[in-house]
C-alpha cells in the first residue's frame, strides 16, 4: 500500500506538506554555491537548539543509520571498548556495530519493556570495562519507550569517559532533547521521524572533546565525521549534498519553531500519546512497556491480542486503510506499534486509528 488513509507507521512518517515545494525545486550543485553554505549554517544552528546543545551540528545525506555508523566508526579504533546501555533493539545494536569494526562491544542490558533505572549497574560496568565510548538510545522506537539520560550523563562525567553518544532519532522534535545537560558529546537525529521528511538526512551535534577523538581515529569512509567539520567556514562539502532535503528541513523548522512553537509541538505529541495509551487500555489492549517504564511520546508499542499473529492482525488493519508496524529483535511478532509523531501526531489521526483498532480487536 503506497498511501494510508490513517498513517500510523513509526517512520518514515507522512511527509509534511510544508516540505513539498523545496523537495521538488531545482537546486544547483550545493558544493559550488555560496547560498547553500548559508542555508547549511542556518539549519545547523536551528538543529542545535532542538538537540539542546551549543555544539556544532553536522548534516549528512542518507538515512539516519548512516549517522549512527558514522559516529561509531569515527570514534573507535580496533580493540577499544564501547559500552552500550541497552533497553531494546537499537540499544544493543550499538555493541554489534562496535564488534563489526573490531572494537569491543560491551552491554548493560535492561528488558525491552524497561527504561534505564538502577544506575548502580551502569556505574559498576563503567568501572569494570573503562569504556572509551558509552552509547544510549533516547527513544527506543521498537519498544515505545523513552530513556531518562541525565544520571547517565552524570556518570559519564564522573568517570571521565571520553565520548557519550545518544541516539535521539525518534525523539527529536517530539520531546525535549537536552544534549548539553546530559553531558552528551554526540546527539544524533534523522529526518524521517517527527521532522516529517523522507529518510534522506542524518544529523548530529559534536562536542570539542569528541572532535579531538575523531581526529585521532581518522576514519576516512563515506560517513566519516572528520570531513564535515567547519563546512560553512570552509565552504567545502565532501560530496553532493541533499540541498532539497536541507531546504525542506529548514521550511519544516519554520513551521515547528515559529508557526506552532516548539513547546506546543511537544505538548501536542504528549497529549496525543497519552490519549492513545488510555484509549488502547480501555479498549482491551495491553501496552508493551512495564508500568514503571517511561512511555514514548512519539510511538506506542502494544501487545498483540492473544492468539493473533502480526501478519493476520496487520492484514485486518490494512483493510481499513491504516498503516501500523511490527517490531524487531526479541519482540518481533509479539507487538504492533503506532507512530504518532510529526504530521501523524494529531487527535484526528489518533481517533481514526482507535476506531479501527476497536473494530479489529
């Protein structure tokens, strides 16, 4: 199905109409034009505000996984240790990425239905393995959870861990992201979630200490961060940039930051998410996260009705013109997910979705 009458896929979400003009415009070669670098600087500065940081923000072409790989490859050498704080599929995935490049991925593992708690476990792991890099996922999309990160940032600083990397791909523009307060060195986002754009842009903030690490590692692949340092000042880009995507992102940021106001954006997401969770439970569904876990404002994970497979359930939902998603890893086939983020975070969309879910229950 190409289009859903009731879009609830947790990314890529329904593209914002605000973005259509820029996405279909004819732009020149960004690496040659002065005005591109002015736009890059403007969008970078605005993204820094959304990421809660005063650090530089780089913008890359490619789906958000590219920026995740770029962070890991740019900060780790073979044999160095990455400590992944995992509450789900993407959290544990950081350790797999470290192992894939011949570094050492260690994991502090919580349940997929939990959020970060019992910080003594993390502190003990830091003291035991002395990592160069700690990673955490703010919004664990496959689980519908939102991790509190302030205390993790405190431990990072206490034990002088060189780099803290935070995946905020599914939280940015749906809830406050506080990179500097978390002592995070690299905070990553993507275009296809609450920013309501196609999956063509990844971005992240980078602290000065992280830049020092990146320079020492000297990774030179396509997604390498080093070649993105000071792009607006150097007026040089390592490849053909996605000028259309960056211009569309600027227009979306106009809409969110100026027209609606970011506090209202956050309130809209929280209001819709809370209503969806309440109505699901009242309709007989069971939410996946534990009662003491922090639920995500951008995506809700729900246990499948007893005796139903996801394939069967998905077919019934699709018959009503509605799009949902399953999940990954250890909980694949056990839950379904509703993406109420970006353009999809409206009460009208939520009400239509719950009408369908009551019918197929």
